[in-house]
């Protein structure tokens, strides 16, 4: 299966999951009509899917809900993340977010701390 199909399967599987919002993050560059290079997307190496996972904080914090940043890099069975993608995912995890490489909707659910 190609990565685009896996990504779409993940979006379909998690699209109606309460407390989860994921957006497609296309990154790259192109030349505008004047020849100027225009970069788009969050940043080089950023994950294919970015978003939020809402959690309820423990009772000692008055039961507030907070959104945790989430990043899911989608790869097929043979795909490997680039060094910049690995660094981005590690940065998100170090900052307290949820991040990882998913090759299926089930793996994406595990990254986001959801039951499979």
C-alpha cells in the first residue's frame, strides 16, 4: 500500500474520534510567477498529520481539559523517516507532545494514546 492510501485510512479511521483533530500537513516549495521560491507547510521535516489530542487533567488540577500537540508521520511498510522527520518527532515528544511513525490506523491510535 502506498503512503497516500495509509494516510487516508488513518484520517478516515480517526476522523470522528472524540478529542482528536488531525490536519494534513503538506510541506515543500515551489516557484511563484516571478521565480521566487515559496515554501509551504509547517516546517521542513514536520509530520504528515499534525493536530491536537484533548485529554482531561487529573483531579488535582481541577479536571481541566487541555490539548496536546500531536504529530503522526505516515510511512508504508518499507518507508523510513528522514533525519529531519526523526528530529521533528523527537522535538515534539521532548516538549510533551505525542509523536511517532504510523504504518496503519492502529499504530496512529497507539501514538495518540487511544485504544486499538
